[in-house]
């Protein structure tokens, strides 16, 4: 059975989706063309023209379509026009090394990384995605620094992930990438000498996306979002628009309860505002119900897809501690924390090394001291922020709108030192 599963992952499925797809919205019609690529099959040595290798799992036929005609306007909303393709417009020439035909998840990971990067245009930035959620996102002084910070934010989850860069990859960055295992990398360009370094990993998909330098266009561009139901029905919605562009779009938290007005006692510093913007922009690409922590332009802990808000806040804290300890172990000893733990267990050596790492992680509170907490929805109770305040966070971003906003504001003001908080007046749900 194990060998059968491996064979399924290697198999290129035929798909029976048509070469063209038309979707009519009343009198308006959008025309899509199925995307395929001629790629050399590693087992047979033959060039095979095919689209997606398979869907989310082997055994699921799948196809990628690019919008090629039609200009959809519904009400006062004008949707994305043809000729604006990013992932759907990838050509054979853009696949600088294909390894093998891509699967659905390979391309949706790139797409969600771009969904975050479209807001991170102020400097070199990298988004590493795994299973359609970011595991590490960072700004850097240059692209190699951004990659180092994003990777160290969660080395564990980054293994086998997809890394997308908003600047050309240079030799320094290529050398760093070659030391890790990634499935996909995408960038606007690759400097001379980088492909020979990266292509040593023959299964690595190396993709050039020409429009990354123009990503800001997609910030305010709507697309039609489809959700299929198990009964064959379809829910259609507009894609969301993020209203937070600058720090001035935030408002200091305030609430009125039983005639009493509650206000946050301390406004954010400029450094906190930078992390607030960074964190809220990263939040746009995270599966809800989510809470994340960011600090100095890098993610510290990412909690995704939980049902309760205090639970996801605690999970993100746990992940921050875990990732901090792993990064500390790797920096000091060149080994992952779990690898070191296994070595010690096998050799019956004392845990002095790990105890030292655990103590330092506890002392630094997993890197959470001074961090900013970001929530995609309001806090229905103050317990969600209380668990983070205990870890030393200094700032909070949340939509606001709870009946207990006043209690959350009180929690921030009671902290020592006081924690600042802003409202976005907008949720950031993503399912």
C-alpha cells in the first residue's frame, strides 16, 4: 500500500476538463482557457503536455484556467480584466525548472503568498507558505536577510514549503535556499549564476512571475470567489478588500458601556504602527479563526483555523515558544531541537543542552516580549488578550465590535506597562 501511494504521487493524471470554460453572469460572459505545459517526465524521459498533475490529493482530476476574455461588472463592482494573470498566466518559459508537472496545492500556495506580498511592497520581503497558510513572513534589509528571517521564524513548517520573493534572487539567497528543502520557489527574476545553484535540487520547481513588481495593482482588484457545496451548488461572493493601507486607517480602541466611555490609555509608537500594518497585512492570507504575533517585521507565532479565540491565541503562543527553541538550537548547534532531543535520548546523555535552550526560551518568552498581537475578528471575552499580555506583548490589532470591547480595553490599560490597541473596523476572515 505504501508503494502504491508513492506511485500515485508520481503519476500524471489525465483530466477530462474542457480546453475552454465559459461562465455567464446574466448577459455577461467570461471566457477561460485551460493552462498546460510541455514538461519532461523524469521516469520516461518524454515530454508530456499536461496541466495540473492532480488536485489536492492524487486521484482528483484538476485543471487550471486563465481568464482570457470578458469584462465583468456587477452593480458598482468591476472585477479583474483579462491579461492580469499571475499564477494562471505562468508559461513554460516561466518554469525555469519544473521538476515535474505542478499539483493544485503548489500553485495555490504561490497564489496565497502573492496575496500577502501584494501588501508588502515597502521593502524586500519573503512569504513561506505550507498548505495554503504562511509559516514564516518577513521583511529584511535585503532579500537574503528577508529569507533568513522568514525561514528561521518556523524552520519546521518551512520544510517542503513554497517560498515567494518580491525581489530578484541573488547568489547569497540561492545558497541559503539550497541548504533547505522546498517544493516551490517563485520570484520576479533570478540573477546570473543562481539557477545553477538552485537546480541542484532536481525536483525543485523554480518559477518566474513577471508581474510581482506590480503587485500593488491587486490590492484593490476584486475577483469572483466561488465556493462549491457537496450537493453541487455554488456560493458566489466578491473577494474582500483590505481597508487598512496606512497607520491612519487604524483607530485607537474605544467603547461605551452603560454610559461610560472607555479609551485606550497609550497610543502606539511608530515602531508598533509598523508591526501593526505588517501583521494585519499578513493576516489577510491566514485561515480563520486566527491570531498571530509579529515583531520587528517578522512573524513570531501563527495560530490558524481554530474555533475559539482564546484557544488560537494560546496555540500561537505555544508555536512561538516551540519555534524559538528550535531556532535557538539550530543557531547554536546546527541541529533541530527534536533532532537534538532524539540524539540525547538514544545516547542516554544528560539534557543539559536542551535544559539550557528551554530556560533561555522561557526567559525570552518565545520572542513574544514586545510583540504585536493580530486578530482577524473581535475578542468576545478579555481572556484572549489576557493570555498574550502575560507573555509581554505591547500592542494589539483587532476589528473591534464586541459587546465586551470595554473589558478588553480595561485589560490593556491594567497591564504593566500598558498595552496599546487599535481597531480596524473590518474583519479578515478567510475560509
